[in-house]
C-alpha cells in the first residue's frame, strides 16, 4: 500500500493582543515517509524553515517586525515574540515529504493582531432604580481598539443583542483606534432586581465586561401619624385610627 503525506492542519490564533507571544502550529501525518522540509510564510514571504537533514535544523529569514523564538520553534510550530500590528495577515505552512515523492501540501490561516487599551467597558444608566413598566435607558463604551470592538447587552443573563452602535475614531502614536459606543432601551416587565451587563469583545477572543445590579423602585405607603393625646388633652385608641384611615380613603 502506498503511503503519503496527509492530514496537514494549521492552527493560528484568530486574534492576539499586540506585544504578546503567538504560537503557530502545523500538524501533519507523514505515515511512513520521512520529512523533507516545513516552511512558514507571511503572505508570500518565507520567514522560517525547518529541515531535519541540515544542521542547524532551523533557518530564519529576515522579515521586518517578525521575531522568531528559534529555541521554541521546530517541525510542528513556530513561536513569534512581541507581535506587532504589522504581523496581522495570512500565514501559510508548507510541508514536504522526502524523496522519492517530495509530496507537498500547503495550508493557510489568518491571524489578527489587536491593538487595544486596557480596561473594562464603561456602563452608564439613566437612573439607579426602575419600576415595573418603566423604560430602562443605558449606554456602554468599549476601550479604544483596532479593529473596533463588538458590544453585546445582557439583562438578567439574557442576551439582548448589540443595541444602536456608533464607532468613534481617535488618533494615537501607535495608529488609529476606535471606540465603540452602544445604547439600548428596555421595557422593564419583570419585578425585582435587574442585572444589566455590557460585554465588549474582539473576534470573540479578547473580551471584557461590566455589570450593574439595579434595585426595584417600589412605591412607598405614606405613614399614618397618630395625634399625641397628652399635648391636646385627648386620648385615642387603635380602633379610632383604623376607622379614620378607611374613612379618608373612601372620601378621596
């Protein structure tokens, strides 16, 4: 039975924070063949190669802003330190079997490098308490980032959607960033406390959230003050106070 290279699979972070470490993996099944080379490309430019028959086994090709950790890179992975926004893009892994077939397969995947300010979303509500039947109004602002963050709302852990979205650009020394601002209006139809949560995320990988608990604004009954009998020279009984209360209610 003929054997050949198969099941080549690339695993690249969908999104990663600027300045952190990216691990790019390339797995494959050579069956009984020997490995000839593994090559890594950013776009069309090769930046790393592994050749088991050569010494040293690894070779790094100069490419601006790419910092390969050779000690952690090998036949199945390449490690990039201190990633920069310029490394955002398409990566390819090319695997070749040795002679006589030199069978080659190429797989590719995108990696997005995210520039974002630290911190949680800012959540603002029109007021701290709400009554049954009222309309809750709130807005949420994400920390500046590029690409812009997505905002999702939750009331009592039930997803409400994204609300009305606007994106505000701002210029920074490192480049342009965007603040996402979302607003919602929600009819309060459930009695009791409300948990309002605003979640900011980028590619569902980098995320943070802020939540606020709101008390129900319950109507308060006016207290009934009994006359002080000693100061007026009169006495009053509990039954008198109750009769007086219901009489006032019927007249009104």
